[in-house]
């Protein structure tokens, strides 16, 4: 009777394993430090020491973790009401009559303090910290906890809600540990990813996974109030991790942990690429605000058979009235095939091209309109509520 293929392959692996182990037992002593030999005898003290020496995760964390900080925030919230009674009930005449309250009684507001916590990391020697905007937004007091036990007051230099990034400055002269920054443009799917932060208030927590994907558009995740292309990772990210660094195997910061998917499909974490964060931080430090150039169009990726008659490009799904795109002559249904000479395959690529040109710059678009190729120049404007 023939053996099923999947069982046969399993049998081959079982037969090969003793042969490999036997071969290792006869190999020279120099092979004792190889990963295969270590896997063959995990209980050996020498093997345990070798494994410890080979932990790239520990080395990466040692390089960066001194610069990872806890950010504690406080804000005062005004609550309307009287003696814990909601103002809507106090405004009800029947409620006042039933409890014998004066009809002219005005609700007296009360105040309470809300506390929050997040993560961040020092990225410059003068004590500048990168974190998420939602960690420090609308706060009255910021206190930064360092790994060496110091607790230092912090001041919010600036924040940008659209990219969910903020810069905090430590008060004092330091010295401050600094996290090395990597290059998120060089990331590849499948690389190691190490998340460091303070989930649920548990300081200096480290989790590990891989880069699951790149350039995940926030809008596709149901986040319509953010303008981001995110790094996806399966490294565990939890509440309190927000603002902490995502590291590569060398201990360099390649992303800023910002959100995690909950409910069905939980376990997917997302981080802001460090190259994008570096540019936002530079603008916040320089002026306290961030420039967001737009041309006023909605975009869709072109797919084979979708009726556009074009194999590749980015379709213009909508054009805002009085926008730079409308003034340049772009129409709904146009397909942008190139921007400043670079092929456009995904909407995120065209958004990045607009970002690179900046407000007031000139973006040359090659547009396919029902089979005819046009060249249009668009001048991006600053994002406002009208676009």
C-alpha cells in the first residue's frame, strides 16, 4: 500500500533526524558551538551560555532601552452637575419638585483629575522625546520616568493629530540616553521586530515578532482621522505601549508603536515608520506645527478588469471643489500613471509624492484620460477643513 505523501515526508524527516544527530556526535569539537549542535543538547550549561551570548534580542534591547521612557500625564476635567447628579436631571422641573429643590437652582460644575500613561523614547541628546499625540494631548502635566529611576518634568513641544505624533522636551540638562534611529525605508517583510514599552504600566516590557507587512494605509483599518502608512507587526503591542519604539535586530528604532487591533483578528500591531516620524518631529521642533500638503482628490488603485482600460496606475475617484487638483484640470476617472517621472502603482505612492513636493511645490502628473495621455501640473495646498 503506498504511503500518503504527507506521511512519507514526515517519515523522511524522522529518519533524517537521528542521522543528523549521529553525524554531529562524530563531528570535530569546533562544531560544538554551531546552532545545530546547540539544538541537539539544550540542557548543557555550555549550550545555555552559548545561547545567552547569541541573543541578539538582549543586545538590541541593551542598546536602546535606557532611552525608553514612561510618560505619566494628568489633566483636569470639568464635570457639570450638582452633588453627583447629572445636569440633565437637575434641569427637569419634575425632578426638582419631587426632591424639593429650588426651581432656580443652577448646576454647579465640579472638577476631577484624569491620569494616563504611555511610552516614548529620547531621540536627541538635548532631551527631546518622540511619542504619540494621543498620549500627551490635552494634558496639564507631563512627568517622564527614565529606566535609571529618574522622574523628570516634561513639556509638550508640539503635536500633530493627523499623524498621531508628538515631541516632549525634558526639563533639565541631563545627560540623557539616546536611542539610535534606523531607516524604515529599508525594512523588509519577515525581518525581526522588537517592541519595547510599558503596557498596562509594566515598565520596560519587551516583546518580539516579525515585520508582517509594510505601508498599511490607516484608512483601510477604519482610521479615517489619521494620515499614515503603517508598519504591521505581530510583536505584542498593548495599551501603554503607545509611543514606544519598534526596534530592528540591531537595536535601532524603525517605528513608533501606535495601535493594536482588538476583537476579531486581534494580535495585529501597527507602528509609524521612523523616517516619517523623524520628518514630523523636525517640523514640530522648528515651528510647533506640521505642514500637510494635499491636492484634493480621492484615490483608488487600478486593478485589471475594472473598466479603466489601463493596466497600472492610480484612479482619481473624486475631485474636491476649488481644490488644487480641480484647478489643474484633473477629473474623476482619470488615471495617474506617473508623478514627477516616477510610476504610480498604489494610492500611497501618490500621497508620498505630494508629501515630498510640499505645500507650494510643483507636481507633474502623467494622466491617462480615456486612452489619451495628458501632462498636468498640480501645486499642493495646506490641508484645511475645506478639502
